[in-house]
């Protein structure tokens, strides 16, 4: 997915990410789709403070339901040994995140792994790694006669 967001920061986990992708995104960035994850965004605000450091970085994509969201599922590389192909959470970025922001995502993702809640229950996942992708589009023109 892109919607003119040239970067995606991916958090690889060991279980199907469709059960927690919005909550994890809200917990690590403070951004959510205004449908699910608001309680985790509040935790972010309480712990990080008023000025969200991701404000000028996180982007939004239009998902398959027509909703604007900063997060989507991404395929997990098979070599990571995850139980499902879609165990990764991708967060859209309009700008390349700084090393400090990437470290903040990592720190908060590991904290979510240890302390995060979904519907009042502790999360059950392990963080396997992180990836930063730069998305480029190649346009090829062909003249048809």
C-alpha cells in the first residue's frame, strides 16, 4: 500500500497481526484510524506527552474498506518462522523516520510486547524484528502503434 507515503516501518511478530495491528500502531506512534486503538493512543499521549514526535512523519493510506488508516498488514518473511504469513504490522510514513523515531518505535513495540493490553487482556506476541522500506514507483512508457 502507498497513497503517496514513500516509507513503511514494519514490525515483524510471531502471530497473526490482524488481531492487534491498530492497537500496536497507536501504542508506538499515537496514531490510529479513529475506530480501534484509541485507548492505546491515550497511553502513548500519557507516556510521551502533548507534542507527538511522529506528527510530521506518519501518513495515512486508504484501506480496502475506504477508511483512512496509518497501519496495515504486511507479509512476514518466511525465514523469521512466524506462524502465519501476515504477522507483520506496517506503519505508513510520509517522511523517512529519523533514527531517534525508529528507536522510539522499537522501544515502544517491545514495551507493548511486555505490557500492552487488547480489550483489557495482556497481548500474547513476540517481536521478531523491524524493517524500513522505501517505496519507489517505476513508470514505463510504451508507444503502441
